[in-house]
């Protein structure tokens, strides 16, 4: 029988924090809905970017001679397509291109060598500029798990014409775990200058997806006062690492004394006010 398990230690700690914290005033229902809808949209965008990178990297190892592979860029030519391009060592030619639709999951792989496009070259230069500025200004504020647990993943999302958001997410090579936490974002303006840094969780929250061999059907962790909502990074890593039959997770918000639950089936966040 599949079991429903909540991590008791996290629950107890979260309940204690909720009881002793100064609660914030919850936004109106309409504003809360708008906030949660925006979080879900960005969470899926982050997930599609990261998943495209996962698949493309596996294909690159399978099809390419690593001695000939240099950098890469990931971008959206339109709202429903992600492209990952791997360059040669001279960053002059594309050695593998992966394209995937977020609507149908239809994917294409091109492994014939071609010159990189001007758009790809501009993105490559831009992304390196952003990475250097991010690490230079905020590198000492970011902490990740050891390599034996997994390396961090980096994704760059264009929020709009005036805002670029760089995400650092904790990855894992461990099985049957969802790595919440150790996640950060840095916002850049249209001049590629960093304007905001966010730390979404205080630490790594590695939540098991099995208990005594049985699949956990739901999981929960808590957020403190400074981060009251489910985050796009929560949604992304949940989608990446969840077992097949786990279709929701919850976050206990100590700031609003409520439970936020993300439903994959409905692709929405639901709010349950606690008494």
C-alpha cells in the first residue's frame, strides 16, 4: 500500500515557529491568486530550462567527443520552445543542437557541425558577463552541498525585456530525494547590472521520496518569515526529482500561518488558512 508521509521533525519545527512568530497580513484573495499564478508560471519556465539542459547534456555525452566540446547556451526562440546548443572548443561552431516543445514534448537533435548564429554568439557573451558579475558580487553568499551529494545547476530566465533572472539550484546525484533549498537568484537589469539577490531557503532540505521501500505520496517543508510563499525553485526541483505518483507538495508558511499546496494535476497553488 502506498503511504502518505509527512516529515514529523519538519512539521514540529514549523509549527513551533508559526506559533512564536509575528504573523503578516495575508494579501487579498485576488492578489494572492496573482502571486501564486506568477510563481507557478516561473516555476515551470525554470523546470523546462533545466530539463532541456539535462536531456541535451546526456545527448552530448552520447554523441560528441568531449575533447571537442566547449561552452553552451540555452534559450527560447519562442514561448513554447527551448533550445540548447553546444559549441566546439573554439566557440565558433555548433556541435550539437537540441530543440524541445513544451507543449508536446516533441524534440529534435541536430549533430551536424554548423557555424554558431549571431544570436547564439551574443547570448554566449551575455551569459558569461552575467555569470562573472554574479559570482564576483554574490559568490561568497551562496553555499551548496558537497560534490558527493550533487553540483549546483545554473539557469538564466528572461522575465521580460528589462529583467533577467539567474537561478542557482541545488542538484543531486542521490536517488529517491528531492533537494529543496540551497537555492538563489540574482536579477539583472537591461544593462546587465545585478540589482537583486535572493536566498530562498536557509539550508538544504533533502526530503526522501521513499520510506521503508514505499513511495511517499506527499511531502512538506516550512518557510520562515522572510520567504512566505512556495518558490519557483521549489516547483522546479519537485518536478525534476519527484517519483511518478507524487503529484503535490506543501509548504507551511510561518509568515501567514497557512499551508500552500502545489498541485501538478491542476498546475495551481492552493491556500489553506490554519486556525
